C-alpha cells in the first residue's frame, strides 16, 4: 500500500490521441501504464501487438537503459500514467521502497508478455 501510493504519486495522468509513444532508436525516458484505450506495438514492420489497459509501455527501456527497439502508437484516444525515469531515480534515493515498487510493477508485466 505505501509503496503503491509512492509509486502512483510519482506519475501524472494524461491523454493522447493517435500519438507516437515510442520510436525505434530513441530514448524516451519513461515507462507508462495504459489506463484506457489501446496501444499498438510494432517491430520491423511485423504484425502489431495490441496492448490494453493495465499493460505497460516502455518498460524494457526503463530496465535496460537502452533506446526503444519497438514503435508504440496510441490507437485513437488513450489515457496513460507515465513515470519519468529521472524522477523515479530521485525517489529511490529518498526512499528505496519506490525502486522496489517500480521493479515489482515492471516484473509482473514483463513476465506476462514473455509467457
């Protein structure tokens, strides 16, 4: 509960419509939770994978620190809650539970995408 509140309060909700969220080769510096809508993720022109509410965008870049390897595009209107990596890193220095909360949050999503 405290970890969740700390994590939640470090992000700010926003809406996008048909916006490019990640671009191959670019560092975007945040991980986002999809609250409403659909995001399509493509890699090398392959059939898009559709992400739904509850899934994350940008978590691999957050974990690895590498540039995006996939494009992510909002399909219509999408409501997101992004967390800026620099802001999260600053929270971790003040309270390590923030880092643990984000790690757990991301690990669950990565595991569901791999399985």
